[in-house]
C-alpha cells in the first residue's frame, strides 16, 4: 500500500494537494451558526428524542440533542449575550422568589 505522500507526489494526483476544493473544512466553519432565537432547541424537551437503534437496526445510546450540538453552534455574539441573559434571568427569579415569600408571609 502506498502512503499518502507517495500518492500526492504522483503527477496525476498532485493537483489534489493544491486545489482548495479538496482541503478539509476548518473546525469553526463546520457548524452552522444559530442566533439566540433558536438556542432553546439545545435544552428544550420538545427537541429531545432518545434513539435505541440506528437506521440499520444496530443498538445505539444517544439522543437527538447530541446531533444538534454536533452540527449547530450558537453564534459568538449570541453566546456572549446568552451568558449575560442567563445571569439576568437568575437575578429576576431571585427577586420574584423574595417577593412571593414576603407576599405569602403577609397573608
């Protein structure tokens, strides 16, 4: 069997090494960028399916959310926003709990 270097040094296949159509896609360009409107699909139960067999009948143990994470990524600007949004939501929830606790104690 020939090694990869020998194949690329062959004159018939030398254009493959220089042609950008045959280059591997960079890691950060492989995934489709999704904005914050669709970030719920990573943690919402409506999007989660549990597979027991693959399309050929072999047993598997993974969920559809793993596939979503494999093919989709939050856009960088939205992932920064999502971190600040989640902090804001936590603060709002704490305020609501405190307000509920005071309201219940009064009645």
